[in-house]
């Protein structure tokens, strides 16, 4: 049985296991055993009791209670939770931890339960049906873990197999009721996770705080009741780690002493973020501490280790002593209060600051040794922002401390461990953002990071042995459901998804939430949603980003894609049974609709601004109305989310415009013109902001259509007419009455058009005036089109999707691979392995290469632009090379450092999701040539390549791909 066939079979009955490693090869003894009858958790209205030894860990006892509740959710009958083995039972669920459950240990000792691949492992488990396991018990489903969390994950695996989604509460995914509830006989072995500590950072959480205060704990701003829900979600997602909420509008975690107690009872490891050394929340806790520990002269001590080391040390020591009994993660090092830079009044140079940081770490290590002892693990050091510069300048981090490497806050890892760091006993981890508040722009509203981008970076991270801890910034949790599920799935089994099948995760995940028959369509919707966000996140939209005049109205084509996507969403939503509607709105419809409206209002605002420049009359105000209507609709769907979905359960959880943090783009400014009792004919042809000086370009290869906007310069209706100069020019409409504006589409009837280059004309008349639009039509004939090889130059450029290469050549143990779903089109190419050494000499013979056939009609020296996906290496370089035919390659260098600024190259790259690297190539004669792309540094990903042969207009996106004869 293959992994995919097994998953499909499980999905067919409404569930699928999260662990492919549980599927064993056909022909093994275990595979034969798995052919035995399924185990009925509920049969004929009678549930199997659940036994767990009272001496087992509290986390296991509590999770066993969730299993009992989950069986009731599915079957409507609640099993008994037993702490002693019944004298007689036909069926029994036995839950326990190896070494903590005498019953489990006896089964292992007597060879009834094979725990050889589980015992002594980290968070591993085995689930297996055992016949006659105990006196008086005929058959048992045994769930045994190597440690407490291993057992807990085995429990929740069972829950998900019977149809209880990890998102049953947080996203209102319904549980299908069934009279008979069974699970496969097994055995299912859950191996150790790929990453030891896997978790989330609740950050920039104003919406979560608002919701929690309104619906969970009116006397608190995120407290134990909310954290109980968070802890359960994490465990169901196979996570084990949390950085709790930490901003001024939230209660700090240790304010309510129930919080760390609950975390320990659930089995969650609690740590703290980069500015929160030693589990201290500086936003809330430093000021009261400073007030109680004033300087001898009565002044307040500063949070500056060069000024007040003793007071700060005692501040850290108090928390270490207070939380010594819990399983915690200890952040060492130091930054300023509330995510600000490190303050060092008496250390001004980099070497001086390095020395101070070394002293800080030594002090913290001493405190932990004295107050916590050997249990003070893991300890982590996070070289975030300016601390990375200090680390690279010589900060000495003890070998048993885990280095947590941050991304640039926008999903691009800043640097990764070198060969020496990969062998640290403390290992390496990452801090990765799915949500962010800060420069150059914030994205806090929707889940918009392309999953293939996440896969690419996390795969690269793991290849560099950063596998001890992965922490994901998830903002308010809501809206990040899909991305978070994917990240934690990879954290458990990093090899499960490859460059060709990231979308398969979406198929499987959506199938588990909404039923298998809808998985593929929802996956396709989410993939297109992420692709559009890869062009520009909806939170990054602004005026005049996308062109409204070039490439068939670049912005309009983007909106048309959104409209088509929303139409698919609505049609699918209408097919779903009523119980699924809330979950569908939260997980699918609202993100698509919200992103669409955010783009739509700025599209109409751009059209409004253009209309003013063009001198339109009624149409100017029409565009203003449409922009404001889109903004109002966006507000309305958000109100629906907060007040109607799930009966108002999510009051306050979604808000693009929270009051205390940077906001998503709001209502764009628009202009209205006063009504004039006049009329007049105006034209704006594609490629022109006003009038039609740039001809409409047509090629028999690309067979485009072009637009002409016909508009009224006043407010009174007018009659207009369009007349082409040749009968093989086709118009979508040729005239009529016009109040504001209309767009007509122009196409060529190619079988009727004569071969050669022609310059026909369109003549427009109306309101007593005549205007002309020139065309340029190049028709090489159908025979030439069929014989063309490679990408054909047309309209003054060649546009290539990098994944559509003619040939790839692997060299030196490195190669280019295609990553589906990555970038602005359907796929991108990446140079791998990501750990390969750079190649800087003899590129044509030593470097892996991609080749593209190009057919030029022009000659000359032309700029060629490579659209690469941003990636960073603050200790290295980001280079690739390009050449035409046998000409010497030109090395192109990309941005390697995250500056954290606004308005510079790094900022532009993360806003646009690509970096444009430009060289020049010389075409000495027309005809077929070969464009060659070489790796210089590994892990470079390329999306598109564009050659400007003299006609490329300025636009945000690359032009539509050039014609290439289909294979």
C-alpha cells in the first residue's frame, strides 16, 4: 500500500492520518496485521471504555479525557474514562506512557506490543490493536507513547482519524456524526519528529486580545481560559512550544499564575521571544520592578546592563526561581524593552557591545545553574536584528545553547548555520514569520505567505541542520490556520512534501476539513489565492502599484483573476451542507473575498486618478463610487465574520484596522468632478495614459487582444461609433450611446489578415469629433507560427517563465529543480542542494545550467532582467549568471542583507516578492539563440526572465509569457 493510496482510502471515509510513516510496507508482518478488522470505538450505540493509569503524567490523563469527548462528538455517546482495568471488557482502549504505565510496560515486556521503534525516542508513539492483552479483556486498542507528549499525540491522532479536526473549535470545522466509529487495527508507529521543539509566537495580538476579553475572560486580556484553547490546538497540531502574547494591551503570561501551571499540565513548553530574556516581559514587568528597586539616589534604574547589572540580574533571577518547576525554554541574551534595540550607555562600539553581551550570557547561565539546575533546558539565543550583527562580530554563545536564526520578518532566512555551527550540541532552530508588524510594511490580517515559499525556506533550513526548534509568528492565530497547519506538518515530517506536491498538502488538508470530494477544488482555490498574494500581499497594496494601461490592463487582469476565484468560492460554498458554512467562510471565503476587495478598491481608485488625468466626466465619479463601495463591502464582510459567523463567537477576532498597530491599507482617496451639462468624446488606447500615440500592437504569435477606452468628457449622453480601416480587425462593440465610459476590445482575424507588417487604423466619431487609434499588426503566417522553436520575440520583448526551460544540465553535484506553486506564475526554479558550495569560475563547464531557446527578430544589445525570489545570506552573497549562446556569462548579484529599512532595495524586494537583476546580452543576427542561466550561489530561485528588445513598457509585473510552440 502506497502512502497516497492509504491517504486516499482514509480520506474516503472522512479522515486521514497525519503521519505517513505510520503506513508500513506491504509484505511485512505489521502490514499483514493491519489487515485485521478495524477496532470499533463505538458499535451499536455502545462505546469502548478508555483506560489510563492514574499514575501516568497529568498531560496524558487530560488528553485521554479529550479522546472520550471526541468519541462523544462523533458518536453522541460518551465512553467511560477508567483508571483501573475492568474485570471484564470485550473492547477497551488502553492509553499510557512507556515507563509510567504498568499496563503498557507489561504489554511491552511480554512481547504483546512492539515498542522497539518507540522506546527511548522523543515524542514517538505506537497505536496497535492487541488481542487478549489483559485478563478479562478480549481486544484492546493500545496507544503507547515514548514520553508524555508522545502518548498525547497518539491520542490526538486517533481523534483525527475518527473525524475530529484539530480546528474543530478554532475554525468551527464540523464533526460528522456516525453510529459506528472505528479506527484501523494498526500498528501505526509515529517516529520522532524532524524538529524537536515546534510552536508558535502569539504576537501583535490586539485582535486576539479584543476577542478574548469580549468572549472568554471579561476580567482579563488573554488569560488561562484562552490559553487552554491555545494549548489544546497546539497539541492537536503536534506542536509542543509557545511564546505567549507579550504586547502592552495583553496580560503578560506570568501575571496569572494559572498560566504556567496549565501549560505544564498540558505538556506545553513555554518560552519567550527575543526581547523577553529569562521569561521576563519587559513591557509589563520592568517598570514595577524598577520602582521597587530604585537607585540609592532615588532614581529609577534603566534597563541597561552597562548601568544597572545587579538590578537586572536580580530581576531575571526572580523569574528563574519562580518558574524553575515547569518545563520551560530560557531565552538568554538581551535586547531593549518592547522589541527595541539593545541599550548600552557605556558600550558604544561593536567590540564593546560584544563584550557586554558575553557578560550578560555568563550572568544568565549562572542564574539558571543556581536556580533551575539541570532542568534549565533548552536555552536559546536569538540573534534578531542588531543582535545578529553582534553575534557575527564575536558574541560567544555556549555550545549547548540553541541558536535560533531569524528570517527577515518576511519569510526569507537572513542567514543559516555554517559547518561549525551545525555541529553544536545545542543545535540550531529558526524564528519564522507568517505575520509581521514593522518595516517596510506590516501583514497581520490574512494568511498570505505562499506555501511553496514556506516549503522552500523550511526545506533549506532543515538541510542546514536547523532542526532543534521552529517557532512561527502567527499573529492572532485566526486567519493563519492553513499556513500554520502546513508549517507544523513540515516540522513533524520535513520529507513528507516535496517540490512537486506542496499543493497535495492542501488537497489532503482541505479534504479533512470539508470532505474528500471538495479537497482538490479548495486546494486549487487556495493555490491561486497564494499566487495572487505572491504578486503583492493585499496588506501591501497601494495606489499606482499595478499598471492600468499596459499589458491588457495589468491591474484589471489581476482583478479578473480574483473575480474568477471568488466566483469559484461562492459556487463551492453553495454546494456545502449548512454545518460546513461557518468553517468555509473562515478558512476559504473570507480570505479570498477580503483580498479581492482590498485590491478592488485600489484598482478603482487608480482608475479614478487616471480618469482625472484623462479629463473624463461622469466616469471619474463612477470610479470614485466603485472604490468607496468596495471599501464598504470589505467592512461589511468583516462585520459578518465578527458578528454572525458561528453565532458571533469570533467577536473582535478579525480587523484589518486595529487601533494600536499598523493597519492594512484603508479607504483610498478619490476625486470627484462637478457635474457639467456637456458631452464630449474621449479616447485612451492601451499603452497610453491619454490618447493613442503608442499604437496597439498585435502579433500572429501571441494573438493578443487590446483595449480602447471610449469615454465621455461630460455628463450628457452621446452617440459614438468605431470604424476599422480593414475588415480583418474585429471589435467587441462598434458603437452606441455613452453616458460615462465603455471599454472595447480589439482583435485580429488572423486567417483573413494578410502576411507582413501593417499599420491599420481605428476611427472613432461622436459628439461632433473624430479621433484615430493606430495599430501595428505583424503577421508572419500560420506556417511560421507552427515552425517556430523557442520563445518568440514580439511587441519589443521576450518574456519567459523560468520553469519552462528547454533543457537543464546538472553539474558538480548541483542542479536546478522546479518548485510547483512558487512565485508569481505556476512554478519557479531553484538551485540545489542549498548547501552546495558557490561556483565562481568556469561557469559554462562547472555550474548547473538552464537553457532557453529564443527566436529574435531584432538585433542589438538588450537588457535582460531576471526575476529572482528574494533570499538572503548575511555572511555570503546571492548571485547567479546569465549568457546568450557562447558569450561570456554575466554574474548578477542580488541583495544579501536585510536592512530593516523602508525604501531601499531590501524593502522593495520584500514588498514585491521578487528582486529584478539586470544584465545585457548582444544579439548579432536574428533567428534562434540560446539563453543560458547558471547557478553561482545555491538556493537561488528564479521566477521569470524578460528581455527588452525596445518595446517593453514599465509595469509592475512581467509581461504575459511570450509565444512558445506547444510540445
